[in-house]
């Protein structure tokens, strides 16, 4: 009887090992997710630059003031400031808002993937719609949500998915991130009003008041 149990145990043990290695062999090979890594350090700068690749809204031609926001899609104050900026544009429509990415991967693991997804939407002309959805669904944010948002706002889903899977827009995110480092940004959101920088949450009343002061000074 003892030998019989030993024989059965040996059969089950060997069978288990065979199935384990078979299961390992059929698993797909997953490529590691790309994260932002620092390249050679940039020279320190005092003000950000704006080029044609940066998403813009508001007055797209001849704005009286360009407001540059460095943000993170998992940052709660960034979500609140995004709402304040929308109110600002409705109140003072002749200013321009520019978005730049400053993902904090140590605190927000989905900040870079979300930024990549938003710029993939931008490839189809819908960065801001995607931007608004990311902030609107911030508490639910996960990678399975990204293609659903793309579908909800009417993107070509296969084109979006290809862009996202291949990380086609990562260079745009990385460029902003490197610039944020060169500017010695300490937190998000950081808003630039010309040479002035506002760090952290700011109420819509404070924001509108400060913009009006700058515009008034420009006309003197």
C-alpha cells in the first residue's frame, strides 16, 4: 500500500511539473513598458518654449497672453486647475492655454501612459476632448479605460490603439518632461504667465484677477 501511494504521488508530482512548464511556454512575451528616463541634463532655463507640437486652446492666433500649464493627468490639483482654465477662457477668450506634460511617475504610475494616450488622441485632432475625459474620470483611471475614452469621443479606435501600443507620442511627453526639469519645476500644476510662475492650486477668481492685471499692464 505504501509503495502504491508513493507511485501515485510521483505520478502527480511529475505531471504537475510538466503542466507548469507547458503553461510557462504558452504565455505571451510582454515587452516592458517604456518609462521616461533622463537623457543628458538640459541647461537650466527660466521660461518654457511653445512650438507647433504643443496642444493649445483659446485664442489660437495673436493671443494677448499665453498661459502655459505643466500638468499630470493623475494630479488632483491639475484637474481642478484645468476647470479653472476653462472658466478663464470663457471669461477672457483672447488668451491662449498651452498644455505641457510633467508626469510624476513615482507618485502616479499612469501619468505617462495617460499623457501618451492624450497625445495619440491629439494625432486625430482631439487632444483636449481626451484631456477633459482623463480628468473627468480621474478616480477610475486605468489602462483599460484609455481605448474606451477614445471610442467615446469618436476616434479611429484601431489607429489610436496602434499609436498607444507603439508609444508613438512618448517623445512629445519626454520633451516636456525634460523641459520641466530644466525649469526646476517642484510640483504640478505649475502655470507660467510670462515670466511669473504659479505653483499648485489656484482659484479661478485668483487666476482671472492675475490675468486681468497682466493684460492691463500690457496696455499702459
